[in-house]
C-alpha cells in the first residue's frame, strides 16, 4: 500500500471517528453557536434581524445544496410524505427561531442572550412531556423550576421583588422564547423521517427561508435594502456557514446518535464559550447577578443528571 493510501485511510479514520463521537460533535457545534449571538450583536446597527436571518439560511442552503442534491433525489418520496411535519419543523425551529434571536440582540446583550440559552438542557428534558405526553421524572420538573429561578434572576438583575412583566427586558423575553422554540425543535427532531443528513438540512433550511421570505420582502419594500459593508458581508457568510450549516449538521447527527434528551444536556456549553468571548470581544460586563444566576442554572443541570436513564 502506497503512502498516499495510508494517508487517505488515516484521514478517513479520523473523520469517521469524529462523526461517531457525539461529545466532539456537540462541543464543536456549541462553540460555533456561541459565536452567533456575538457576531449578531456586533452587526445589529448595520443589518436588521430579518435581513440577518434570511441571508443566514440562504447562504447555508446554497453551500449544502450541491453536496445534498444526489441524496435529495433518493429521499424525495419520503420528503413528500412528511413535508407538513418537516415544513413546520423548519418554519419554527429554523426561521422563527433565528428571527427571535436576532431581534433579542437588538435589545439585550450577547451575554444575557447566551446565559438564557443555558436553560436549553432543562427545557429539552421536560419538552417530551409537553409535546409527546411522555412520562418525565418529577426531579426533572424540579430542575426546570430551579432553572426558571435562574432565568428570573437574570431578567430582574438579581431583584426578584421587581418581577413584573412590564419591568422585564423585551430582549430577554425574546431570547427565552427562542430557547423554548429550539427545545421543541430538538425534541421533535426524533420524529423526522429517515433521510440522509444533508437532505434533512436542505429541507429544514428551505422551510426557514420560506418563513422569513415574506417579512424580508416587506422590509425591502418599506425600507429598501440595507447598505452592505465588507464587515457585514463577512459576518453573514460566517453566520451562514458555521453557526448554521456546520452546527445544525453536527447537532442533528448527535441527536441521531444519543437522542435529544442527552444531546440537550450539552446545550449549556454555548453560554460558557460565549460569555468567555463576549466580555473581551464586545466589551460587555459580567455582573454579580450573572454569577449567581449562572450558578442556579448550573445546579439545575447537575441535579438533572442524577435521574437514571
């Protein structure tokens, strides 16, 4: 066997090992997801939320379509049978989710957005009971309550006595709604038909594009196209490839390997990675109420892991 063949086998072995290791898949997906709010916050004055969301998925779909095309033809019968379900999954879990995230970044900091995302593991644990009426351990609901306490601590800046709807930051509420939608998406993903992972991405991205097409068209009609600087264009390309195409592919693969509940546990990682980067990159402050709120949510996650599979 030649040296070239040895190199190819070695490279194939590394790729195959990575593709079958859910921990690595989820850690890398989380890292790119952590950069998404940071980049979105940085360009909030240049591009509107619907502009970022629409071009995010259009770029992601354009990048994956050439590779997915042969598999799409084979999966077309299954896609036709399941298009209502897949359409709803992409509409809410891709399109509406993104619009909520980028809208929230207009009104709250990337640090708050990321820390609120750390409630994802708990939401993913209790979501099967909400959507599929599955039995969930009582301890999971207790963990959910503890996680909600951490969220309330963030949103009131450590002043729980001021917990009134009109006093809450609208950006934080939008971020929390986005987390809820993604937890529902992650839980519902188990019911997706058996498609090639690239086919699944194209269908979900297409549904996300459709969900944002009308709002984006109205934006263009009323306000015109936003001026696109080199920085903004580069940010859109980055968002379209890494937090979108790469992260969704890695996360979908991890769910296929270990299920949505176990994959959801890793969804606190974007907050960890993101806060560490948001402070130096955006100059945001990590306040005392962030510390205690984070500890409450971390405690809820650790407690949830005590439940037997």
